[in-house]
């Protein structure tokens, strides 16, 4: 089973738009959206949810007000200022609570519950390009890396059940925990970047991360024509770092038009940019076969 993860060192490079276009070109893939903190692949692929599952991780404290004796011992012990007093009653702000459990341990009346925290949901869905596994982390919730792992495991299970051998994943931006959870053990990482100073800086960081994790990587420069000088310099750096160059994609407003229509570029318009995306996918596929 092969797994391609499309990532970017920063947000806004066009990663998800290109990932959706690749989904339309791949043969029988299982699609993943591992950008659980800000998932948006569903806006283009319009998945029909088949299964919905609750994601729980960590714990949170909840005061049972009817049993609380109002001693206030817990409040100064909370280093996250999550416990407040209002109308002679103590309560815990669930967004500020870090689940450390100190208040639970020192409550003399044993009036604080310590429940497993519900952090989000994950889904098995169907799309016009194949099955999709995706998720949504609730605002302020933690453990996005763990949720990414849940999504990847469910996708592999789906692929096994259906006899499919390609996982195509829309990864998160940056180099943090959810990115590490998305690319570890993958067959290939495709880094989508843009020829700006921040794009160049963050491309270098994600390439270094992939190198440390021993994951094969390739680079695709999106909107290359907004700065051809930066593009050439970034390509030189990527090649020296051992990356495969899989193409350049020009800037074209047709991408935005396709997004507004809820379509991939390949569906929306048989334009020059569609040909460049197709060529980029063919290069990615060729590199994958050599792994």
C-alpha cells in the first residue's frame, strides 16, 4: 500500500486545491484530510458521510455544584486559572482546563469529576473520487496529532477492506505535531510551496523535517510566475537537498473560480493550468513507482 501526503510549510500555498485535483487524477485512491485543525478538503469534494465517530483524548475536570462545599481550596491550586467563582459557586472553564487533575486530587469533598474529554469527530465518507476519511477537531481542543493517527489508521483499514492500494492525503501546514503524525511512515511527501520569502523559509523547514523522518520528498512550486527569480533559487535548493522536482504550476484565477463552484480545477476548466497539474501528478506517480 502506497501513501502520498501533500503538505506545505505554511498555509495558503494552494495545497488543498492541488490535492483535490490529484484526487481526480488518481486511480481508485482512499482520500484523507489530515488537516484536522482546519479541514477544508470537504468544501471541494462534498463527501457524503457514511459513519461518524467521536474522538476522545485527555481529561477534563467538572465540579458537581450540588456537592461542592465552597471551600475554595481548588482555585489557588489551578495554575491555568481555569477555576472561577461566580454567584457563590465554583466552576471550571473547559477551554482553560488542561486536565492535570490537581483539583481532583485535593478536593476534600470529592466533588470534582474527571471525565475523558470529547475533542472532535472523525468520519468515513464517500466522494465522487472514492472513499474518504476526515475529521474535525473542536475549537480549543487538543491532541490533533492523535486524531491524525486515528484518521490514517481508519484509512488503511478502509483501503484493506476495499482492496485499494493508494492513500492520498491532504496534510496540515507547518512542521508541528499533526504534520509529524501525518508524514511519519508515508511513501512520499509532496511539498507544495510558493515563491515568496515565507514560502521559501517554510519549504526549507518541512524538507528538513521529512529528511529527519527518512520520508522521500518532492517539491511542487505553485504560482511560480509571481516571482520567477525566487522560483529558480528554491528549485536549486530543493534539488541540492535531495528533493525530486515534480513541476511548476502557474497563477491562474480559474482556481478560485473552481473553488467557488465546488469543483476541482480538472473538472471546472480544461485550461493550461489543468495541463500543468496533470503533468505534475504524472511526475509524482513516476517517483512513487521508484520508491
